[in-house]
């Protein structure tokens, strides 16, 4: 695996996520009156923030902008592009903004692919041609914790409640035609990812630690890593899709049924699954190219975690290092930034609503989603932010709870905090669809 592949992966991901997607949103928003082009400018600001992140990541990609004249020129060029973006007010300005940035990306890719990477890497990627894979991975999480078996029993009941709750939620959405709306397509997808994520994490965890099967074959470990990361990524992106639905419903209510249709929602959900699958498959491919010096590799986590695996390799793990730092930005950072942006616009719109009843009704539609966002993102954020000061067992328990509790709480929150869904459940109960009376 050479430097060309890394450049191609990084450039494609940035082009798709930070240029094409904001351009599509901008085309939708710019069809409105000029007074609404401020929202388009906010999308451009988001794109610029992503460019700044790219500027911060590029030195990590083995290229030092300050040690080369052309690199310094690219640095100044990128800075001028970022500063000039404030004056953009149309799609044409956005395209004029993108063209030089795309040229900059091409220049960066050209510099990287011509051999600059080899100057700062410890080894050439050709070292990985003779790959030595371990026979087993040993999952060593939860070591030294007293009475940990009670925690495993707790996770078992969490899994059962998650499975039943999300299944009931999906069943009600399928049965009640009043819930066949674009919003509940996204809710259905969230329940599906909850079931898949719980099934990928908890049964394997119980089998590993409760029954002592801590030795996992190489292929099964890679599959476990791919499935867990895939469904967590899909869950994170689905929460961003739900915030997009609320953003359009409250900020652009007259255009909601034109923008958010069954077809567009299915396309958006399909794109989120494709992005998640693409990111995780790339990470798995790079892991499969690593060589290990031991027959049994010890992983200090509760599943086959990507970070501990690539750090245990004895060959050059630089591609996996890049993916390990890039995935959280795309899978967690981008959805969080989009959710913050959406609810900032929603808050501004709610303050403009004069009727208290309308304001309260609009707030209720967002309460359930904000609760789900807080349950999912807050524990992950604090765990990674405090990872340097908390011990390993605390981090493992926190991450395992973060993976187990949101799938259990999501159907409960949507059942009791969404009036529309409660009405549908009561209607089904009155019609005796869920619990038919005996004849």
C-alpha cells in the first residue's frame, strides 16, 4: 500500500463530504429570496471550517508546508481562499471558491505522490508486502474489576430491552400508515442501527468475558471491528439526518414537503450508509495490510478496537494512524457540527415565533431528538477528552455503556416524548392490532 492510495482516499473523502454535500444544500437554499442567503453563507462557513481542519491534518500526512517554498505558497494561498469566502453570496461564488481549493488539493496530492512522504516516514509502505498476521487476538478488557459479572448481567438485560423496544418501534411505524412519513423513515433507520449495533457489541462482549472466550481468530476480529464501527457510524450519521429533518421543518416550513420527501430521505439515508461503509472498509483494509510480530496480540478493549490493533503492529502503521484520526472527524465531528448549526438556526427561528403555543409545539418536536443527541455524543466526547487522565478500565466501561445504553433509551424516549407516536400507539391499541381480543 503506497502513498498514492492515502492521498486518493483523503482527497475523495474531503471532496465528497466538504464540497459536494454543502454545494447541494446551497443550491436548495439559494432558490429562496435573497434575505435567506445568510443560511447559504453559513454553509460556506462550515465548508471553510472543514478546509481549516484539512490544513491542520495535511502536516500529519507527512508533508511540512513550512519547509518547502511551494508548500509555503500553498499555505498563503489557502489562507487567502479562506478569508475571501466571507464575501460569497451565490452558487457561482461558491464554485469560484471551490475551483482553486480543488487545485490546491491536486497540488498537495501531487507533492505527496512524488515522494515527499518517504522523507518523513520511518519505513516505506513496501515493508507491508510480506504480511505476518497473528493467529488470535486476546481481548483483555475489564481486567481487575471486582464483581464484574454483575455488569455483564446488566448488559444482558440492556440488550433484551433494546431488542424489544426497537422492534416494537419499528413494528408500529410499519403498521400505522400515519407514520409513513420521511421523518419516521429516519426514525426507523435509527432503530435498525440500534438493533444492529447492540447485536454487534453486547453478545460478542458476553461471549468474550462472561464465558471466557477471549481468544478471537484474526478474521473474526476484523469482522467484529468492521460491524461495530459500521453501526456506530451509521447511528451517528442518522442523528444528523434527523436534525436536518427538524431544521427544514421549522426553519423552512413552506418548503418542507418539497425538500424532505420519501425519495429524498431514502437517498440521504442511503448516502449515510455508503459513507459509513466506505470509511470503515478503508480502515479495515489498512488494518489487514499490517504485520504483527506476535502469534497472539493483546487488545486492551472490550471488542476488536481499531486503535489498539494498529498500535500493536510491528510494521509501518502510518495509513491506519491517519484513518484513526480522520474517522472521528468525519463520523463524529461533522454530524455534531451540523447538529449544532441546525439547532442554532432552529433557536433563532423559535425566537421569532410570536405565539407561545406555536413556540411550545415546535420545541416539543425537537426535545426527543436533542435528548438522543445528548445521550449519544456527550459520553463519547467526555471519554475521549478525558482519556489521558482516566484509567483504562474506566474508559472501557464508559465506552461500553455508550455503545449499550443509547439503543435501549432511544425507543423509550421516542415513545414517551413524541406525542405523534403516542397517538399512533393508542390508536393501534384501540383497534386491537397489537393485542387482539380473543374470539
